[in-house]
C-alpha cells in the first residue's frame, strides 16, 4: 500500500511528520510538489520529499518552523532519525549523521580573483536554488550579476572535478555568471510569482499564468522557427496556462496547429486569430507548429451482417470523430484509440447489418476520409477471395506431393528395369 506515515527527527527533535490517512481531494494535485517531480518525469520513480516545498498546500504535515528543511549552521555532528510506516503498521528505520562545513568568508576584493579556469559552466534551477556547476575549477567564489551589480556566491561543495556553487533566488534573480575568466549569461526572462493574474509578454509571445504555479517560476522562453520552448517539462503546473504565439510567415493555416513535442507528439487544439495562435497547456516544455494535410486511414477488418470492425488511424493530429451509416441510418460505434479499433455496438441483439455502408472519419484539423461499400457485395467478394486462396494453397500442396510420388515411381521403375537386364 506504500508509505502511510513518516517522521524525521534531528538530534532527537521532530522536524517533519507525514500522515497520509486522509488526503484532501480538492488539492490532491499538490502531490506533484510532495514528490520530486523532476525525477518522476525523468525516470518514472516517485521519491517523496521529507520537507514541505514552497507552494504545497496539503494539510498532511506537522513540521518545525523550517518546514522540515534541515538547517546546519555549524561544524558539529548532527543525528538524523527517519521512521517509515505502511498502512499495516510495518515499520522501518534509517539512521545517519550530517556534519556541516565552515563557510569561507568572502570580501569584495575577491571579485578580482585570477584563475586559469577555462572549462564549461552549466546551470540548473531546483525549486528556488540556482545550481552552478564548473568543471576543473578551483575558484572560491562565483561572481553573479544582476543589471551590472556583482554578487559573490561561495563554493558550496566539490564532486570529482566539478565545483558547485549554490545561490538562493529568493534574494533576487541574476542575469550573468562569471567564474574566473569565463562568463555566461543566464537566460531568465522574468520572475513569475505564484499568484493569480501573473502575465508575461514579449514581441511574439504572451503567456497568462492564471493560478497555475505552485512556486515562483524563473521564466525561460525561446522561439526558433516553428518551435517554442517554455522552461522544461520537469516543472509541474497545477492548472492550465494560456499562450498566444505569433506564427512565422507562411505557417498561418487552418491545417496548422500547436503540438506538445517533449515526449512524442500531442495535439493541443489551438485557435487562430490573425497570425497568432492561442492554446492552453498544463505542461511546460517544447511546442511546435505542424501542418497536417493528410486524411485519416481506414482499413476494414470485418464487415458482415453481424458485425462491423475497422482499423482507423491518423499519424499527425489524431482522430477527432467518426460517423457510420447504413442506408442513411446512423449506427452506434465504439473506438479504442490505443489499438486504433472502431467497432459496431448493437442496440438490439437481433439487429443485423445489410445494405449500403458509409463511414467517415475526421481528424483534429478537419481532414476527412470516407469508406463506402455494399455489405452484401463486400461479403461475397471476401468469400470469393478466401475460396481462391484455399484453392491456391491446395494446388501448391498437390504439386509438391505429386512431384515426390513421380520421383519415387521413377526410381522404382528404374530398379525393375535393372533387374530385368540381369
């Protein structure tokens, strides 16, 4: 049944308690910030946080004033005890220790620190922390800037040949990083706060965030040709955001629409107003404008007086709807998109299908495919095809066996003739 209760103690004092006996249904979507959403999206593994993340409204916790986040401000050894319990009362324990490191004091004079570092700088944002990673660096302080104002960021820790600097973005956003002689821009366009009514706008893009954010979003956007990026898929949203995107020249068409293209391709059903397409999304990441001029594909699987079965598929925008008629009378059909199967549903078990059948299948941008046939004619043709197929198989078998018998009879006759000669 999974973990039902969890408790963390620091030096014997309760820091965090979780009780999953009751889950508030109205905000159950906040489970996305209860777990490590990035790892869940990347690896499909759900890891629970043992602290209350910013934006988490679930009322299933008891914490200290730090919301369960462990604060280490000295170099002493601290004991951490973790107790986990499932719904049957089975309990496991984890014990470990944490020791802090003395933070080096920095001064403004160190801004001019010289270094031979010429490696790569990479950045990532984890909740409200900017993590800066530099390979082969011995620099004690990264220098961050916001609108030209320098901010010192001391080395947090080293892992192998990689130095890691951590900066709390609650203190303000930054737009430039310098480590030794290497500098790099931070592509944060804006700081979007988790409150209703937050908007962002640039030349070809407008985003209305509504009440979709759990926590402050450090917005990154990029438009290249028919592709748009808004941060990445590893940041959860609790509701839809509205996006208006000015399309590149030549892409405005009722057959062109927005697709979410992070993992495969998903149709998002945008609406054109002039050269701008508006759409809703509950996921951040990569989007693309794609044109679909191809109608769906229809393949009959079984057409008889008792049942109608088809395979229908559309490889770009997907199936939007379908209608089936026999002699002008509408027939109830059911569809399973995973197997691409469409089949008839009888409202009366004595119902039979006879006469002229017409099936139309429409995709999400309006392309339509048609399949029309007389059911009796189709059944007769199928019978004829099966009969010819059976005859063909039968001839092949008889030829094969006939050839063997002739060979064997030839051998026998040759043996007889040899005996006569003797």
